């Protein structure tokens, strides 16, 4: 993350705090990928007939190269997603990449072996969104949001309770809640089979062809807002405190 961006974030925090003194956020985890933290992550190819090129952390981003039609997951080894947390990541996509913001019962993506979990998926091609949940190797919830956005976006997942979630995105013009009816009001998604235990956090990439290259992620973070903050601002306040990619 560049110094100018850090200064902008501090300025936003100060401005909001002055307007609302009771505002309080706790960053449980954040990685800006300004240094090589790859030792803190586990990379795993989870599907595909070829061999993914894996992941790197360089140039201020985490980069996944699926090398064609292969799924590759990168999960932090220790950071977790508890009830009440909001998980987010910045990403820039191409028409040939699926991207996923995911949580799982281990440091491997959901729907792999016996891992339970959920993912917010940005589909390649039309750029639509999809929410998927898995119990072991079976899908327990899979529904599409009839919304598309630009290529540079921030994805948000909130764990409302042990087995309920909500999803949103910000394409630079403010937070948009994802709703399967096509609306933009917050939708609580109940997922049977997702355990109340701690979930690990990560990102995933899938390519359409080897020529697509890598997909990049930045500012992976878990934020825990204080109750008063949630009442005042909700997810929109969290969006204000994130760096937007150029």
C-alpha cells in the first residue's frame, strides 16, 4: 500500500470519528501485501485438468495464476472469520477469470475434501455474482445475484450468525448489497451445514485460458465493528475505510 493511500485512510477515519465520536472499529486482521507474506498462506490447486502456476505476493498484491481452467485457492494459515466479522478484499478482474472471496473450515477452499464453507464468487464473462455454500463436497446453497459491476471492485462477506451471511460489493461508487431478487437491500442468507466453528479466510482464482495470466488481490482484511458503529453506519462505513484501487 502506498503512503498516500495510507494518509487518505487516516484522514477518512479522523473525519468520521470527529463527526461520530462513538465510532469504533477493530481490525482483527489485515494484509496489504506491501511485503512478501507468502509464508503465512497455503496455496492449493483444488480442481482442473492442468497444473496451476500457483501464487506470488509481489508488487503490493497477492497474485494467483490458474494457468487455464484450474481452480487455485490461497488461504491464510491463522486469520479467522468469526460471528459478527466482515471480510473484504480488493481485486481487479478480467473477463476470463472467476474470482472468489472464501471462508472454510481449514486453510483450503470449500467444496474440497470434507471442508465446509462459503464463497462469494464473481463470475468470468458477464461479471455477475454468485453465493455458494458447501457442506463437505456437496452444495447446500448456490444462488446468483442478477447484478454486474466494473472490473475493479471490493468484495464483502459478513458472518451475521453461525450459519447466516450477507454479501456486498463496492465498485467505487459506494456499497451495494447483493440480493438474489435483484434488489439492493441487505439479504440474510441462511446456510444449513456450515458449522458454528471458526472459519479460515482466503481467495480463489479460476481461469478461462492460460493466456489470461494472473488475477490480483489486495487489502485482505477482517474487521470487527463495535455495536454502536454497526448501528450508525453498517457496512457502508467499512467501505469508507478501505483503499480503493486506481
